C-alpha cells in the first residue's frame, strides 16, 4: 500500500477544506489558536511533503531546510506572500502558491466599512452610547462627513482596488486612480481618471490603499504624502501595514494634517503604535479584511487544491514561482 503524503497546517482554518485535504493526505494541524513560535515551526515542518502556511508564518530558507528536500509545496493561505522568501524556495525547487481572487469582495467591503466608520464617526458614537452618555439628540453631536459625491482616490487598481473603485459608482463619487498599469474598463465604466500619486493625494477626500507590499511600496505614505493631503482627508489601509509609515501617520493626525484613518493592518503587526489606540478619529480592526465565512473557506479550498495537485505531479492553480514548474 502506497504511503499517503504528510501535510502540516500551521493553524486551524475552516473545516471544509481540511476535510478535503484529509481525503488525500495525512494531516496534522496546529491545535492552538495562535501562530507557532519559530522553534515550533521549524520542528513541525520537518519531514513533511507539503505545508499549508499562514501570512503570520515567516517562511524562509531556514524553514525550507528544516522541512527537507522531499517537501514539494508551501501553500500560503493569503493573497500576499511577503512573508515567504520566494527566491529561496525557487532555488530549492519548492513551489509556492497563494489564494487570490476569492477574497476580493470581502477586502473591498472592509475598506468601505472603515471609510464609513471613520467618516461618520461610528465607533466613537457607539462607544459614547454604550457608556450611557447619550442624553438625547443634539445638533452638533458627532458631526461627520458625507460620502456621496466626494472624491475617492484608489492607490493600486488590481482585483481588490478595482472592486473598491466600482463601489464608488453607487455613491456618485468621482474616482481617481494611481497604478503603474491602467485599467481601461475603470475609465470607461466609472469615468475614473488615472493620475500620479501626488495629484491623487491632493484632490481626494478619501484615499484607499490596495497595493501589494514590495520594497517600492514600503512607506509609500509617509510625512511628505500626508502634507499633500486635504486636512479633511481620510486614509484607509486594508492592504499591508508597512505601506504606511505608522509613526508619520501619528504625527499627521496629531498635527491635523488629515481628518482620520481606518486601519485593518499595521506596520509591526500585531503591535500597533500606542497613540493610534487612543485617537477617536482612528478606527482600528485586527486584520479581518478577509474574515467572511465565504472568503476564508474558499481561500482554504484553493490552498488545498494546490497541495493535492502538486503532490499528484500536476501544476497548481495559483503558483507564485512558476519557474519551478518549468524545471520540474
């Protein structure tokens, strides 16, 4: 009887994809609802044929070495893969996959939720009401900003950024976009205008970030950029934390250079700049952009299908380093 492949899952994900994986492989899952420590990760990947990893796992050459030469694939349970040393994986012939496409709606929705929450001071007002401070309607109580008819700036118009831009159509917004690659359908369907970053920052009422984290996008928004923005502007980040210089954001908010911010991700996650936690004009979420039942289940299904295909000698659906496939 042929030995079944051995797969390690670094943290529990929805049950449906795990059930499918268990039909094809022997599966061990981290039983604790927390990221593995470095030493635990190195120990647990040892001897595996495949690993289903999370964005909280730093997957580098040391991990590939610990896993061993028989390990064929690391399926990253995320769209972004800045936590993975892809070059090291490629050098060792390890396939890296991700889970794009299925979390676009969820992530765009959380960006809109943050925008509304900051603009209309939802979290601040909720806290006020829960504290028993509401004594009746007042004409100057929690005055916020309207969204309809305003200008939305979208930096990064990939799948998620495009969804964000399309959502603006329902609110009659002017849409400005900034991206190396123009999407003519956004210009045609929405009347969106592609501009340079400085123009977008100067003219937008709301700026939403949807670019991947790369060396060129690290601290894409810092002191200089905040000084270009309107004093009434709101910054939304649901992409990756280091895209925003968090200390510069604190300075901008303290100086009144922008009106507020909505953040689902943080520069040194899970650590958050202490000042941000005390500011009423900042809404902070614990990285839940893809946290819908639908998105998280489908992310798992993609990761599992990728593992099964690779272990069966087939090409995965979503490969980050396809050059490995050419050499296999």
